[in-house]
């Protein structure tokens, strides 16, 4: 069963909506053929009193089929343009408009001179016109252009009917029928295109947000590294220059200056190692609120639960768990298609451990790309405080990350 549904589950939300929308428009091809072309054909063939020749009825049916295929092709190209994969199909839109106008004019001309029965002509005219308007609206970009399409189609059809000298009741009937059907199809197609474009924009925004989170982390690392190395390197340069001047004068203080340079260099090495490994203390509450804000801004239902029973966690524990929250938040944004996320931090008074749980849905069955080193880095950071990390799929298509850190009760303070 997983193989049969994998093609659907592996798609993102935007991909699923695009597939549903695309196949809906493919279905419109059959709807036009069956609802208008086939019904008119069967009504003509089965009605003995109908004046329309059977050869003409089959020709009209063939024309409807050709028009529906052309409309489906235009809709497919228009959806590609909505998704940003190609330019707007302007030439194909002009061809479809001309083909629709020619088919309507032919049906009305045959109706005027008695070759097409009055019970068959309205269905063919309305069907061809409304589906042509729907595909044309889908290919447009601006709403102010879309809203004129049904009205122009209705006016043009009724004007043609009037020019052919048909009765007033048919003029009004064609105008109302074409207007109502075209408005319905135009709204359906225009809304579908807008929805698909919006979903892809949101999906792209979430990817950009994840990239910005990574870039922000790189900037933070760069700032920390600059703060550590910039001052120390400046001091090393000054003391080295001073030692050179003292050595040239054969002053014994040059040795003291070089000893100080050696001490600063070793201190810088230790501080750089701390920055690289992420051992600097972080405020866990700030990380939790930051994760809530980022995930909520990405359109997810993010719930953060913090129950420490009045305990103040040690700085090294907060730092390690803060990195877990940061890495887990990045993974939720970059991988899968999560709609909800739970972050729960618990440190019961009767327990000697603090537990951080991050769980989200929308996990693909087969992860895309090569596995990263984020979890390995988290395990290294947690190992420094004797902590453990478990991560993997859970029930219901969810992903669960669980970090546990033992607490040294002698270092835990109780809030007043």
C-alpha cells in the first residue's frame, strides 16, 4: 500500500495542490465533451423529429472535442506559468480565443439557416464559450483583465445572434446563459490559479525563511569569532611589536612580553574552540520563544510547553538544550511538510533529569538528500553534559526528537 500511495505522500503541500488542480482541469476536457458535445449528439441522433443531419451532428461533436483538447492544452500551459516554469502562453491564448469565436460563429450560422436545430445550438454555443473563457482567464495575470472576459463573451455572442436576425428571446437567452456559465468558469479557474500561486509563494517563503535562519546562525558564529579573535589578535600584535623593540634594546622585559603573547594565544585557542563547539551558554527560554515565533510564522501550529517546577537549570544544560531546540527548529523548517509541532521541556522535581521533546508531523517516508551532521553535532554537545539524544520516526507519520540531560541536584537552584 505504501508503494501505491508513495507518489502522493512524497509530494509537498504545494505539489499536492498543483496535482489536484491540474487533474481537475484535465477533467474539464471530459466535462465539456460529455456535458455539451455528447449530449447534443445523442439528442440529435435519437430524436426522429430533429432537423439536424446526422453528419452535421457528428461534425459538431468533433468540433467540440477538438476545442476541449485545445482548452485543456491551454490550461496546462497556463498552470505551468502560474507555477513559474514558463512564460504566459499568449500565442496559445490568442489561438484558443480565435478557435472559440470561430466555433460559436459556425454554430450560430448553422442555427440561423436551419442546419442546426434550435434545441442543439444553445448547448454547443454555451459550452464552447464558457470553457474557452475559463482557460483564457487562467492564462491571464491581472484580475482587472479577467473580470471583463465573461462580459465580453456574452455581449459578443448576443450581438452575433442579433446580427443574424434571430428572435429577441434567443438574443436574451444566449446573453444570460453565456454570462452565467462564463462567470462561473472564470471564477473557478481564476481562483484556482490564484490559490496555486499563493501556495507556491508560501512554500518558497518557508524555504527562504529556513535559509535565512541558517544565514543568521552563520552571522552569529562570525560575530562571536570576530569578538573572540579581533581583540586578542590586536593585543598579540601590539605586545609582539613591543617585545621586538625591547629585544633590540636588550631589555629583559621582552621575555615577559612574549610570555604574555603566548598566554593570550593559548587563551584565544581555547575561546575559538568554545565558539566552534557551541559551548557558550545560551538562554533556553529565548530559544524556545524563538522557535515558537519562527514556526508560527511559517504557518505551523507550534505549541511550546515548559514545565520545570520552579527549577533553574544550570547554564551548561541550558546551552546544550538551546542548541537542540535551534537545530530541531531548522530541521522542521527544511525537511518534510510539517503542519504542527510540539516542543515540550519537562524537569519534574522528583526526577533527576530534564527532558526536551520535539515532535512534528508531515515527515516523508524517504528523506530527500544525504543525511546531515546536525544530529551528530547535537549528540557531541549533549555528551559534554552526560546527555543523550534519540531521534527517529514515530507513529502516525510523525518525527520525534528526545533529549535527556541528568541534573546535578547540588547545582540546581529552586526559584523563590
